[in-house]
């Protein structure tokens, strides 16, 4: 089963750029971690700024 997410840029807290790749997002009052596939990490890095990279 494949899953994908559309995430508002303002909700991104951090992007983990080492394997396993993931993105932390603000979800109400907590932070949720979502996985990012190897196929999409480069696209994600092109869109988001350096201040959220880890």
C-alpha cells in the first residue's frame, strides 16, 4: 500500500537528510515524524530551505 502526504510548508519543523529520511511536522501541539522515500528526498530538499534541514 502506497501513501503520500501534502504538507503545508509552514508546518515543516525539520527535514532529516540522512537515511532513513524523514520530515517532522507540527501537528497541533505536538511534532509528528513522517518518512520520506529515497526517490523523493531530492525533490523535498529543492523546495525547503536550509533552516529546516538536520
